[in-house]
């Protein structure tokens, strides 16, 4: 759910990490996809024209069999590697995507598209409504994880990629990976849902609702119409981010990094300034986020996650979502992830086992919480490397 | 941290529970304590006059040896039993305090005072500053758990109670119980800290900071001066409450009660109304809270909890906080409490063991989370009953 640039204070500072210069990749400029006709959404609404922005790294091979689709999380975007054009920092999965890295761009063609409803160029509430010329704002239709995946499928059609070698993602990205494998099993050779779930839990819906209420009760939200009125609900979005950010880490991670340390090692001042380091850190998370994210997009994407319930589309039986699936799965969870706990991944694995599917499951021991998938976790990288190498052999890529 | 009236939808509806009519108790009207000279706070500021409101249930015996001080949690107040004058619902611990209940008012004199900094009559930011005649607002000094306990000690002086038979409380109430036992060991015969900790963790400080930021970014907060300006930061306080409320329950409790059920059993509407029952529930928690609580009090009391660190006053060594303590302890934790997890209670127990103190420790198996201490948990009641009965024998009360 996290953009790696904001994770810096908890783990290795990203600014200290050498970023690949953009030209180290086969860096594609922003590309707009449209003209394939209206996209029919789960809500019944049709959207046209469909604009999807994406980034690509590496080369598509002659058979178009080496494409990996990376699906980003709630506040992520298409800039997985290289330098992010807004923040100037490394892409959110720069430690995973690149030459010699688990998603090896010397071998694979790595794609990542900004999700439908997002705010980095893909069609979303901040884009202009062709009917009015003004930003859609709340007139943008509510989208689902299924809609996001349908839009990505259009992108693959456009690129001529019939089958993905792999679809991979963490958190909401993992939800998309599951949706992909369920909806288009013939188009997915392998799938890696990480720190994910086949449905959003009540507690997670509750946390999202807190964030939405924080945004919508900011007067500068203007009933969603802030862009037209030259305003932005900065305070509300920052509070939403702060609340969410806590859920991305763990009690132990907070303790290890901050404990009860005071900011600037001062004495207690008995006031409401950011007295503890953890407060200062959290305030920074809030304010930095506001500079790069759109509040309405936050509403739409959290809502898409809330609606996600793969079993619901199959009579409430999750195993039916993967009926006779040919996809090879690697399901990954982290021990200290309390937002998408291991039990949720286990439900997915059980549903796959009920289909005698090809699935490996790995729970990585770490105290870094949900956002572990964004951090340097050697065991996690080993699992990714091993699974992708094995799948690549089966696919005839190596 | 929770007022029982708002817990209704998760457990037994409190409205269905027969409340004791006020006259079933030796119900004392609101009493104001003052005129004992300035109270010197941890911050160095002196407060005068000190106004403390409290409720008492049962009769103080001739030896004044049967007094139990109940310490309330963040959003609680002095109305542990009977009918709450603002909400019209049973007091927040009505299931624990009363004739034949664990805190048996036929046997004990049960006291509960609104904490210093609170908003139910005790001196706090919404009370009038005698110097200006206007509400203190942010000119009220920041108080600590230690200050709250000092104020309670004044109340006992006033009542002529030299030693408490027991000091008991959950969450912040448990912090106070620990502070009491540490600061005034000779005045405490027994102590029952429940779902508590000897320090506030970084993650908990983070959650509090989210709530404070939500309040302070509400324009109707007016820099804290909302009472003078005839406003109230309703939205900000509601968001703060919603975020906090999630932390009082557990993932399983949310799942058991709400799952992914839709409000009114309607079809999915693809919108931002309260679509899921859990959203509607949470919004209700927020709005109901605003009707009974003061936003600035919320700032002050959360800050007092953040500052709590019993070991810090003793060279960082928690065991020194209980040096040769004569107090009998019963430390209680709940398995699913992730806000004040069992490990925090265990730290307290270890510190007591290092003093060869008289301590029993009990971890209650429940999936109801932090707020279990407010709910009908038979095993919890059995532990309370057993410990208090045993202590009462030692004290010569039975």
C-alpha cells in the first residue's frame, strides 16, 4: 500500500540507495491507450475513452512470452523502477525490478500500469470528463479490482501480449494478481500474490472508512469538487494517510525504530507539538503523501479494495474462483502483517489446493509488517528468485 | 478506553441490559472538591482551585477500609454504575459494579472520579479559567497520569480514606492503578491493572497522534478556542474516535459481528455511502461520541497516556517502580488485545517478580480485543471475584 520513498525512515533510507538512472532501462515514455471502445464496468457504467498509463522495463521477446505484469498497491503507481518523475526518488519496487534483481529486466519485459481510478495518468476522478471538460471528481464511476484488471487486459491486447509469464503484486496488487488468475486463467502462466487476500476484511473496510471520512470532512474537499474550485483537502488526506500508514508497519517495527524517543533528544515539553519521533515521522508521512496523491483517487481505490471478494462472484465458494486452474501460484505472506494476515493467504492456498492447483506457499518471518514486500527482505527475494526461475524454465525462457 | 454504551453493537446490547435505577445505589450527587491549595503538576505548573467530580456506590465502613477506587479509561468517566446522566444508558462498568457483582456494592465502597483533564466536571480544558472567566482551552496545562493520581489522592484525603482496599482499572485506568501502586504503595492494599501497560508504545502514540491531528485540522477546532467561538470540531473528533475505536476491538470481533455484510441487505450500490454494516457502525461510534465528549479533553488525555512511562521515573528500570512493594497485584490481560498486548502486562509482572511481590497474572482467552474488560467475559469476572474475595479475607473485610 506504500510507496517506497515514504518508507525510508523505517528501513534502509531509499535516498541512500543507488537508483538506476532512467536510461539504464528500456524506459518508455508515458503512453496513452484508448480507442478500443467503451469499457463496461462491474457497476454497469461504460467508460470511454479508456486512458491507461504504464511503464515498461526490459525487452519483450519475439514470442512475447516474457512479460511480467506488476500490479501496484493502493498508493503506488506505474513507476516501479528508475526514478519517479514526481518525487525524484527511486521507483517503489526498485529493489525488486532491474538487471539481476528478482524481476530481472535482462530477462523479462516488466510492465506496470497505473490502475483505473488512479492519479498518475490513467483514467480516474482527477481526469477530465469529455462531456463537461471538467474533472470527473465524484461523477467518476466507482470501479472494482475486476475493472482494474479488465483495463490492464486491454493494455495487453494493445501490446499483443496474449499470455503473461507472470502477474505479481503486493497488497492491492496481490488482489489484482488473484483476480487476473481467476478471470483470465489462460492469459496467466504464473501468479504471485503477496501480502494479499481474496476479500477485504471488516476491519480493513473500517480502516478505509476512517480515511475516507477524514478526507470527506475536510471543508477543502468541497463535496469532491476541489479541483474545479482550486483547492485540495490536504489535511484530510494527510490524516487518512497517517492512519493507514500505521497499519502498514507493526508494533515491533515502530518499537525498534522509534521506541519512546523524543524528537531532537529534548526534554519533555508538555505540549502538543511533535514531541516523540514517531509523531514527527507520521506527520511527515501525511504531508509528503499529499504532494503526490489525489484525494478522490484515494476514495475510489480504497472503495475498490473494500468491494473485493473473489468468492462472492462464485456462489461464495472461493475454490470455484480457481476451477481447474492451469496457473502456477506462489502465495507469499509475512508473519507480522496484521493488515493482510497469513490466515488470508492460507484461505487462498486452501482454495487452490481444492483444485489440486500448482501452488507453493511461503510465510516469511519478519517483524516489519505489511509493507515487508517493499523492503529488503533477503528471504523474500530468495523465494521470488526461486519461483520465477523455476517458472521460467517451465515456460522455456531459460 | 471505551464507554460501554457505544460497545453495544459488538456484544450484548447494553440497552437490553437492566440498568440499576440510580436509587438502587447509595448514589451521591456530583461533589466538588477544592480548597486544598494548588496542585503541583509534573510540568511544574500549579493548578488551583482543584475541582474533582466523582461518584460513589455502596457504604464506606467504620474503619474506612473497604474503599475501591475505579480508574476510568480515556473516554470513560465517573459513572461506572447506575444511569449515565448524559447518555441515559447504564454506566460503563455496570456489569462489574453493583450488588452481588465483582465490585460488590453491598460490601465495598466504590469510588470513581473523573480524571484531571476530563470533561465530566473535573478540572479540564473546558472548565473556566478563574483568571479570564473563559474556558481554559489550550491554556490548560498538559497533565500526566501521575497528575491524575495525585488529584485522586487529594480526593481520598478529603474523604478520610487513608488506604484503598483496591485500585482497579482497565486501559488508561490500569495505568493509573500502576501509578497508584508505585507512587503510594502504603495507600494501596491491592491493585488490579487490566489490559494496561507500564508505558505507552510507539504504535499507540502514533494512533493517538492520528486522532489529535484529525481534531486539530478541523477548522471548527479554532486553534482550541472553539467553545469561546460557539463551535465544536465535530467532524475531527468523530474521525479520531472512529480510528481509535478500531483499535479497541479485534479483527476477529469485526469479522464475527459484521463480516462483509451490507447495510440493509441491499445490493452493492457502487458509491461512498455507508454500504457495509461495519461502516455504518463506525460512523455511529463517531457521531455518538461527539455528543458526550470534549475535543480538547481528548487531546489532553491522549497526551497524558503518551507520556506515561513508569520506568522512566526510575532510571529506566521498571522493577525499581515497585521496590519492596507491599501491594497485592492481580494483573489481567486479554489474548486478542493488540493495543495493550499481553507482552506489556508480562513486563509489569516481571518487574513485580523481581521484587518478590505478591502478584497473580491472568491472561483471559477471548477474541473481543482490548475492550474485553468492558464486556461480559465470565472468566474475567471469575478472576476478579476470586482475587477480590481473597484480598478481602486478608484485609479482614470478610
